[in-house]
C-alpha cells in the first residue's frame, strides 16, 4: 500500500512543532470568561489597538476582490520616506516572521550552520529547522547578554552563514550592546537584527540606516507591536542591495494582503500618534516594573520592550499563571533552558496594571 507519509522530508519528520499561545476565543471559552472581560498580557500585543485611521482604511477598502500589488509599492514608498532609506532596499512581508523564513531560504542549504542565542524568539529555530539548517545554540549569560567570545569561536569552527539577534531580545527585553554587534559585523557571516520591539527602546538603538553601509547586515521590523496590527501580519526588512534581486525571486507574489497593506500605510501616516502611544506604553512599563518589585515572589528584569520578564521564587510559576488565568488575567509562562520558573507580562493599560497587581497581592496574602 502506498504510504505518502514516507515521502515527508527527513528533517521535517524530526523537527519539533512550534507551540504558539492558544487563540483568544479558545481561552475565553475554556475559562468561561467573556472575551471583553479578559486582560490579555501574554503575547506582547499593543493594548491600544490600531489607530482610528487604520480602522477607517479597512472599512473603506476599495478593491478587496483584486489581487494586491506584488511589490507593495505604496507601502515601500512610505517606509522609504519614513526611514530615509532607498525603496530598493526594502522588502515587506506577512509579518517579520515571513522575512525570517525568506532570509533562510535565500542563504541556507540543508546542513548549513546558523547561530542562535537562546533564550530568544522561537521562530529562529523553527524556521531554521524548516529549512534544514544546522542550528548552533550559544546560550546567553545569566543576565541575558550574548556571549560574543563563544560566538567568535563558533564562527571559526562551525562556519555559520548567519546569526539572528532580537534587539530588544524577547523574552527579557534587553538590548545587545552596540560594541557587541560591531564585533559580530566584522565576522564572515550575515547578522540579522530583529527590531520587533525597537520603538520601546532608546532611539539610538535602531540600526536601519546602517544597512546601507554594511553588506552583511539585515534589519527586520514589524507593525504588530508598535502599530497594533498583530492580527493583520505586516512586517518589513531593510536588506543589502546585493540580496534584493534574489529575494524578489523567492517571495510569494501576493504575500501582503490588500487589508494588511492599507492598514500599514494608514499606520505609517499616523506615525506621530503611534510614537505618543509607544511613549505611554514605556511609561506604563516603568510603573509596572516598580510595582512588580514589591511582590515578594517576583524578580522583574529591566526591559526595553513592551513586556517584563519575571523570575518566580518561592512558588510554582506554572501554578501562578493558572491562578491568574482563572481570574481572567493571561500571562506567558516559560519552562526551558535559561527560563525556568519565569513568566512574561505584556505591558497593558493602567487599569490592566491595577488589576494584575491587585491579583498578585491577593495571591501573596493567601500563600
């Protein structure tokens, strides 16, 4: 009997599945709590949602029945003007996730090595496995800094083609020191800097314009966090011009939907408003950090993103997540190397912080 599963590529048989968080509606049903009463602080989404102009643009889509522009010219032109980089260096995708995959498809033959610095964003290893890469993991230090000396040694011995760096890093929110990135850029490999959370960091931390001066630097960004478009999937990358012609060959022709494109263009036109909202999130992050320090069983980690990682001491982190979920407060729980007994809390609005801190204090009092 013919068994089509035997045709599955060997490396895909072996690869682990990515484990995303459960959909909002599923969690609402499981908890028996209406969606509007849930405080969702588990996926680093923007608590303010999209700008009114974005909703208006989506409500007034003129041609949803027509295929989108395969080159996303309008959005790329807007990004070019906003970042002051040539449009020829910009590629947009269905979230930055698609661009991570495209970069690997472009550069990696099965068996080629890539470097990863866990704990960090899980899509780097997921897409690495998907493309048959040999993933060399170089763990971060206890304070989540990258180990540059070991990376340099691994580059000599393993000859990797690229390294992924989330900056700020997810899940701890730390920034990679600029001198460390400079050292990596001197190595014979491509450095992919994922700036998904850069709008919540100091302005000088971004590296987009430096792509024009480096042949081995790629910078990725997304509209998911800053612009509140996580559900629409819109991201972009600034690539060395030498790679662009080949990236155009391999991307899906209509990878960005007309809805995502219209939303991203409208968000970009409202960049000033988005900057103000990012400022509000930064202020709330600092307020949340101070209040989390007052919880005896939590050790919050300083963050430059829109979330705060906490080490949990004196109680079980998984049970803490479950206790809060029963009250309609959703957090992210981790239990993997470098992240044992930790939770990550997305920064919400002031009322979300108030409800969270009250719940944490009640659990403290009842311990």
